[in-house]
C-alpha cells in the first residue's frame, strides 16, 4: 500500500491495481506508509540549516486512524458501486491480487469473507497461454510451463494462507462448480448466511453460461473461452502437460488432480532449466570472487537459490 500527497492537490491510495484520489489541500510532501519510512519536510528546521528531519508515520497517524481512513475510502468506492444495484445484499470484489493483500484487507474489513476458487493448474496455464497470445500480449503472465507452474503454486499458496488468518474462508473447486453447480452454490450461499433455493441457483448458473458471457459488452476478444474442466487437453502440448505435472506433482496429488502421465520421467527442459540456474549462481559467485581479488568492493553476496515451494496446507476450522 502506498499513500502519497502530490502537488496536484490529491492524496492517492493505491494497492497494486487501484488508485483512488481524494481531493485535499495543496501539499508536496511524499508519504510512504511504512513505519521505517519517513516524511521529509525541508521547511521544518529551515533551509539555512541544510538538514532534512525524519518523522516516522507512526508519529503522525495511529494505526487505528490510518485503517479508518482506508475504510472510509473503500466505503465510498463500494458505496458508489452499490448505488447501481440498490437491491444487492452482498458486494463481491474479485481482483485476483486480493490474495496477496489479505492481511491488509482484514485490517480494513475484519469481517470480510474470502472465497478462494482453485482450478486445475493445466487449465489455468492453458487460459493464461491463450491470454498472452490474444488480449494480454504485454502482460506479465507466465510465458512457459515452468513459469506457469510457479505462478499457479504461488497464488494457490497465497489463497490457502488466508485460512489461517480468518474463519471467513471457503475453498471451492472450479471443477466442482461445473459438475455440481446447484449444491456448490448452495454451499457458498449458506456460508455467506444468504437464503437461496435450488431455483435461484439454477437461474444463476444459466445467467453465467459461456454463451451469455460472450455477449457481454466490453469483454476483450477471446476472453471467454471454453469454460470446460478438461479443455486443456486440446490446448496444451504433451511436453507442456508433462512439465506442469512434474513440477506440481505433489500439489496436484494433494488437491486430487489426476495426472495424465503418472509419475513419468523428468522432462528435459526442467533439467536444462535447473542446470542453467545452478550454473548462473556459480558464475555469479566466481565473478564476485574474481572482482574482489582485483580490489573491487562488492558488498552484496549472491542470493542462495530458494528451495522449491510446496503446497500450503489449508487451515480447517470447526464451525462454532
């Protein structure tokens, strides 16, 4: 989260993907919301002294005041959305990056509910692969199955970690929603404390069919693809599937996703990638040692390669 007071007389609050301006008085003081950061005011002690005093953000705002400001801003934004649907009982904010800022969200909205939708990593990579080729050509989406495996596992782990932060967490499988739509939706509505009968759930499923979604105005071309659980079989090559299944074999087994090629052998590209990474680390260390030998001061040491991440276990809470 970053808050800054700009010369254009705006205070901007941004969490990765959202920028919300609040009009305030004129100022030109940058504020970074980090207790280690400081507010620098060249006027505080006078320019003649030539000093720039540091004031920690905790000396300006209490934690309660800061998160109260964030709550007011978010309430204003969400209130504007709800005015378009005054009959709505629940507002859903479905920015994927919410997974990575759950702790912040819970400080702003302690009663927030997190619905985590988990999908087969092969289907996720097939969708991302299509997006990169069509409407998201300049995005940071993974461009190969090795990166795709890391991308999927990192995000699933962020989501599952939320179960240890709040009891208001529910994990749902994409494949279960496709296969058993009505009972899965009933489970979600019950979790939210909302009344919904089978007829309502059936209407909801019909309204969200791929045929109707493709007719929505403003959607990028090819945004809504097949919406099938096994569509990846036609979209990915055998090599891509083998790489994903090898890199994610433990996580897929834990989540119950059956591998198409069983145990299989280590794909050649995985071996080559790991060799290149190891050789890069060795080369970096050799270069630093050589430069120090010739008198160069190199304070930084090469980072050790982190171990391969594993699937974060979901915290199962017993309803009170």
